[in-house]
C-alpha cells in the first residue's frame, strides 16, 4: 500500500460514508511542503455536518489523532494536512522498489486477459505517412504498457494490402512495366510503385476506360487469377521489406501481419451472416447496411460489381479476432479521420448481435504539422519516415561530436538517441492534440526531451559504475529525509499511477511526462546532494536512491519504446 492509499484509509476510517475510491479522488498534493505532503479538502463534508469546512476539518483532524507513519496530521483552514514521516516513507518506497525491481510500476490487472493492439497498418505500395508514424509509436507503447500490466497482448499490423488500388497498380504495371521499371521497383519500391499509382490516377482523366480496367483487375485478384495474384504478392513483398526496415530501426515487432487481404476468403461468410440477420439492403445494385437511425451514414458492404470494401474486411477481421483470440479488448490505433468508419463498423457488429462490439476501441490521435520544411524530403511533399529517422540520427551525430567526441560506440548511441528523441516527442502530448514537429525541440539535450531523459539515465549509470560499493536496501534511511531526496521518493511513489493512467486512458504521455519530471527531480538532487562521498552511510543511501531512479527511468523509457544507452 502506498502513502496515498494510507491517507485514504485513515480518512475513510473516520468518514465511513466515504468509499476508498472517492477518498483517493479527493486527496491533493499541496503546492508547498510546509502545508503537508497530502491534503484532503473538507468542503464536501461541510454540507453534511452543516458546519463550515474549517470547523469540519478541525474536528476530523482531532478524530484522526496521531498515526504511525505520519509525523503529524493537522488542519489548515478547510484542509486536513498529512505530514509523512519522511524516514519511514523513504524506507517503505525504496524497499518496495528494491524488491520489485523492474516490476515496481506494474500491477496484475491484466492477468488472464488477452488484448489485441492493432497499430501502424500502412498501405502497401504507398509511403508511410505521418499518421502511420503516430499510429506506430502510440500503438507500440500501448502494447508494451498492456504487457507490463500482465495482459497477454497480440500486436497486429493490419496491412492495407487489398482493395481497388491494387487493381490500378496491376493494370498500370501491365501497361508500363518495362524491365527498367521492374529494376527501379526492386531498388526503391515505395516511391516507384507510388509513381505508377499516381500516373494511373492522372491518366484516368483522359482515359476513363482505365477505371474499368482497374476494377476488372481487382476483381480478377479476388477471383484468384494467377497473374494478378503474382503481381500483388510481389508488390506486397517489396513493400513489406521496406516497412520492416523502419520497424527494425524502432525495434518494433508484430505478432501478426494479418492485413486486409487475409480476410478476402472470409468475405462470403460475412455477407451471408449479414443477409441472414436481415441487415443488408439493396441500393442501386450495391449492398448496404442502413445506419441513419443511429445518426450515421449508411455503410456500403458490397459494390454493385460484387467486390467488397474496407469496412467489410474490418467486420471480418473483428469476428475472426474474437474467434481466434477471445479478446478482452480489441484496440485500434488509427487517426481521427477514420472515426466515422469505426463508428459505422462498431454499430454493424452491434446490430449483428455481438455484445463485444463495445470491447473494440478506436484509439484516435490528432495530426502533426511540420515546422517549415522540417520533414520535407527530396521526394517532395510525401513524408518518408526512414528519411526522418536518418535525419534525426545525422543531427544527433553532430550534437554528440560537439558534446562528447570521444564517446565509444558513437554511431549506435546516435541512433538510439536520435530515434529515441523522435519517439519521445511523438508521445509527449495528449494523443488527440495536434502538434508541431520541430527539430530543435526534439533533439535538444535540455528541457523536456528524449535526449534529456536518456542523458539523465546515462548519468545514473555512470554514478553506479563509479560507486565501488554494493547497493542494497540495508541503508540508513534518515539520510534521505532532505527536501531533494524526499521529492524524488515521492515521484517514485507516483510511477505506478502514471503507468495505470496510461493504461486506463490509452495515453502513453502520462509516462512521458512522468519520466521527464523524475529526471528533473534527480538532476536537482544530483546538484544539491553529492552522491559519491566519503561517508559510507550517506553514500550507500544516496546510491540506493540513484539505483531506484535508474530502474524506473529505464522501465519508463522502455514502455515508450525508447532505447536506453548507458553512456552518452
Ligand atoms: N491502412 C489504413 C490506412 O492507412 C489503416 C488501417 C486501420 N485499421 C483498420 N482495421 N481499419 O489508412
């Protein structure tokens, strides 16, 4: 039990109407430490007792009296203030951290439950755009957080590898696919395939028959035409090779790449089921599900030429996932522009009679705008993620060359820091908030940035390397009652709620903000309280604190998907 819970427990013992949860909600951390470490406002009870909040606070404080683990409990105006016994506090938190090690922030809320986290999901033969970057990084972090909470997670990349655009590509290739083009595609697949696609779309304007040809080829693909299938798998394969290079740079792994094409043979069963459940209506030859009575636009399930659509494949995917994994939650990390799609899709699943429709969650995010030219690449207005990462690494190499030219393993560290900086920046804000990407802000070693946290972590590693003594939890905890140490310990106590918050709200940024503030507290401590001192008792206690910060910073960064270099 942490101290906040202890406060709630003490409070509920004297205010028996109050539930533990309500008490926890009520507890505040006062702005300054001479007002105590925790405070409970009594406005809520004034009505009940028909007395002023200050009188109620006095009476409650008297009723509580003195309690073990707290130096004092007293009232201050309408608040009851709790002053923690700092030595006890230090001992309790640091011993717990020492025992739990890297599990210090975890819980077992996920025990026995399977959660699907679908993220990234780029489209074959098209560039990764900034929305895919966001999905990739937010999703990867959510996957890690859920794993840490004890869930069995399945990371799925729902590749956009099916649909009419493949009809266009096949048709385009058949028209213009010279040996030179084949060679160019092998060498640099995405931009070359994109060129074919763009050209096809342009030429449709003057050759309207191209539209039908593209439809024809997609239909052939769905019908299992060998030539169409062969071309399609080649496009898929070369694109995937490219995507995997980027995933490797981020150290991201998926458990499944079952994308849209995976469900192509599951379409007839879905259509039959919708038909049986009387959900399909004819509309000019197409089949739709009417949704207007739910405030949504109708969803087209099958086109008049018999081909299926994005939403149909998503229905098939959801039912397949439920059958295969019996998920507790099925999470889709996809940008806000697809909200209508997911609302329609969920309603359809609901109408099919599946109550798990509401265990499917669309985790949306806002857009990133680019500081002038920040992410523009040689390829024009489309962002190629790999170029962004390369640029981050390049710029970080320059910074390291200035700061620490003799660093061993410079290249590897520049990679870890450059990429880590991009991840940190991506996960720094509330995900729904739009933000502006800036190189200077992302790569700075000062301020609220990835390099700052990594650098602080490396500092703790260096202190621990130089320590020259064993670190255990057998220390004099009264050494750690000064303001700086206490502030860190209090931060450490909050790790679990930061992780839980990220879990509950699908918001990695609680952890991002948490680790940067822990790093700030540690640096304050580092400047005020020399660690590697003569006095063995002082040294041992401060090293234990350093070690705990080290473990928590590392875990926090890992949960975001960042690497944690030990020297930089
Ligand atoms: N491939 C889609 C896109 O790039 C995202 C897929 C999202 N996932 C899903 N199950 N619909 O826009």
